[in-house]
C-alpha cells in the first residue's frame, strides 16, 4: 500500500464510528447540564440549610440539674459569627458567636425575627434571635451611671422612632427611657424604690408608652389612674381616673389599670385587672365600649389584633390566652392543663402568621403557640427553671419586636397626642 493512499473504511466501521460519536456527544451534554444544575443549586442554597432545633444534643449551663431541654440552632455554624442589623433609626448592630438555645422541637422559622424580652427578675433586657442566640443585653458593666440602678423591668418597648427603649420597672416604681446608641438612661419618671402618688411618684406602673411627640402615657396601676406627661417634663398634664379610687367606672374611676395599648383607629385598649374589664377609650377620656371577660381571674395587657378582635392573657395559675370581640364573646382560647399549663402569662402578641408569642412569665419561658393546633412550636427559656445562663430566663414579662415591626412604630401614625 502506498503512503499517499488509504483504503476507504468499510460500511461496518463507519457505523461503529457513528455510534461512538453519538455516545461521546451525549456524555458531554450530560456533563454540561449537570454542571449547570450544580451551579444553580449552589447559588440558591445556603451553605447549611436552616434546621429545626432539637435535632442535636442539648447543652445547658454547668450545674443544671434538669434534663437538657434546649439544643443549639444549626442555622449558623458554631465557629461563625452571626450578625443582624436593625434599621438605621434604631442604631443597633449585633454580633454573636456559637449556637443558639431553644427547647427541643422548636422551629426557628415560626418566629419572624429577633425579640426584645424584659427579663424582670434578672434585672435585664435581652434581644434574642429566632435561633435562640442572645444578640444584645442591657445593662452592661459600664451602662449605668454612678448611683443608678436598673431593677425589675416589667415592660419594655422601642419608642416610635426606634432610637430609644421605654422600660417600666413596676416593682421599683419608676419608668426609664434608654438611648439605644449610647446605652444610657436619658430620662426617669418616678422615685426608684419609693411608691407614692405625689410629684414624680408612681405606684407599680405598667406598660408605659411614648407617643411620637415624645410625650409619655403611664398606667399607674396601684394608684388606679392613667397619667400623661409632656416630653422631658415631670409634671402631669392630664389624668384619667381618680388617684386611689380603684373601681371600674371609667373615665372617672379605673379598676387597677394594667395595660393601655394603641388601636388602629387612634383610641386605646385599656385593661382593668379589678373585675377583668377591657375598655376602648380615647386619650381625652371618652369611653367607646367596655366589656367584662367571663371565665378569667386577672386579665392583663389586652391588645387589638384585628377588626373587633382582641387578644389578652389571664395572669393566673393555671393561666390562659384568649381572643374575644367587644361583646365579650371568646373566639379562641389556649388553656392547657397539667404539666403544659401556663403560669401567670403576662403578655401575648400576634405574629404575622396568625400564631401567638406568649410571655409565660412564672414558667420562665417565651413560647410561640400555633393558633390552629395549639402546639408550642418555639420556646426560649427552660420550663419551670429560673436562671441567668444561656437559654434561661427569670420571669420574662414583656415582649416587643425589633423596628420596624415594633409595637409603637407600627402604631405611630395613629397614636395621637396628649389633649391640651
């Protein structure tokens, strides 16, 4: 055979080459599609998918005698640093490391974001994220000025501009305003440790609020009055109820007012513990309606969750959470018994999902209750165990969401002003 000529391939050999070319083409096409899918999946999937807590071994502070009831969240690897930032108005930036602390079976997705907790008997405020990590704590070692104290914060809410926190210290008979950026107390009403009804005195205040103007509204519970104080002042400009007369006859007399929450229409929902009364009232004192809730012992901090739909707690042992309308008809009730019973719940708020977050105060926990199944789907705090360690609380009494979802920011447009 000459080097310049080649024999033509046989028909059989041509068929083999065609089969090989087809297989090679199919193989490369498959590799290309597989690579594209992997790239797309990597772009859409986090390094570690969020997991429900409870799927890992629990951890509790040294010395705990109870069986572990929390597990670290796996949302963030233990060695990584988690960071969250509130809108600039609040001037809060957090960073934390390590796992979170939640009760087994807790689903972090059930809580839409971090919550501010008034941890009353631990004399502190905490911000905890949905995975149970402590993001922020007040006061720190250098936050209080010489001679200042910060005892028994019973309620705490972000102010309407998100720049401050208004904290009500019921058993210390004082209301404080804390600047978020500087972590300093910038205003005090009341005389710490001294109950009274005179100038600059309170007697077990509850749920103090700040209006967008900076004015304060304070339910002065054991003085049986609601007082209004202009921004920065220490003189009462308006009062609803007669000091020391504790009967349900609003607006002249109030029966131990322990809550005053803004409504969508500009009025306020007032709770009177004496007799378990709830009233819609304006800041000028006009009463729109009043209803006495049956089957309750001590209603607490009622708030509006929809048109003619209200949410309250029965601050009792065993306690309950219920929704009702302005006629007093109960629409939904959560009142578990036995080991699952609530113990003096102090506040319930509605979540965007329709579920409820509850401060189960004397059980030392904050929980999310599924409104449909009535199952506890998220819990921070060790049930029936008070403590200061990771994942522990001691009588948590109040909750707020972070700006812009915080209570007073959401209602700022309709909160009104103190009548002059």
